[in-house]
């Protein structure tokens, strides 16, 4: 969770992974008054750019912060504890870091790729929508002419037995990209992806969509350990992660016009 030592270590871990893969790394630091304590909340988006001179770009994003409150636990006494976030946080990061290693070895045809690790996605308490998506909102407020062709957000993409459906906001605002990704998944035989509409989710793709960047949220819901202390690595599966990674890699290396 933001402000913890673990949060600082994961930041170093991501930056080192990106640098090792040869990315140009930019830290986008920002701070905001903590809505829940009298302190300043210091947050950092991490951007790893591959082939930064290429004009046509793809954005792949995941949030790396984990939720400070296990507020989906039935026992209210547990709500003040932070979650591990193996699926809700780490899974998307894992896919992006693996992608970094692949990009280090093989160049896409024409496109440059930006891997963006958002901070502060899951900071809000239930109902406090304005304190969610802190990193992606800050990113979109500071685009400075950055205009990727499209974006993919990965969130909760690692659960054992998890399924990813066509998230409502993605399907409404970026229908072409959503359908293209799910058709591609079907061609590749990836059964984690189910071409069925699901509820709209308020996730990091929403600010990107509002900024006019067609973005799809690949999110595995329902997840029984969502915002609970049980969101630990044993609930994750290599196979789910493999399928998500396969889809994203296939999309990137096929992209270009
Ligand atoms: Zn969450």
C-alpha cells in the first residue's frame, strides 16, 4: 500500500526490471493530501518506454499499488488491514514485466510500446470514487501531447480459474478494440477470455477513455478474494497469466499500419 516500505521496494523492483530490459524509464511523482490521515500522500507512476523514437505507440498499463483496506472481509475488525494484492495489483505488473523482457529481445514491426505502472488506483474507501484511480487521473492530466493509438489495462489477470469478460465501459466506449481483442483470443484458443458483456467497472481505463484514448480493461471478475486478506499468490495461476500474456504479445507484434 502507498506509504509502506513494501510499496517503495516494489517501485525499485519495477524500475530495475524495466531498466534491465532497456526501457527508457520515467518517474512521474506527485502528491496529494491523504484523505484519511493528516499526512501528504506521495505517489509515483512509473513509465517504461520501448523504442521511444517511434511515433505510433501502444500503452499497456497496470496498477502496482495494493489496497490499504481489506474492506470486503465479513469481519469489520479486519477492514483496517491492507491486502497483499497478489491478483489485485501484482498480476498485471507481472505480465507487464514479462512483456518488458520480450520487448528487449524482439522488436515489434513499427510500433513503440509504453508500459505504465499506475500508483494509487485502489486508495479510495468504498463510495469515495474521487480517491480511486489517483495515478491514472494524474497521468491523463499530464499527457503533454502523448497520444497512443490505444491502450490495454490489466487488472486482476492472474486468478486460478479466473475469466475475463468484455467490461462494460470498454465495450461501450472502445467497442472495436474490445471486440478485436476477444476475437483474437478466440483465434488463439485462449479460454480465459469469454466474449460476454460484464458490468462496467471504474478502473484505470476510465480516465484514458475520457481523454479520448481507446482503452480496454482486461479484468477478471468475479474474484472471490477481491479486497480480502486471502488475495495471496496461492490463488494465482501460471496458466491464467500465460493466456493474458499471450494475447497481449500477439496483439503488439501484429500491430502496425
Ligand atoms: Zn482493487
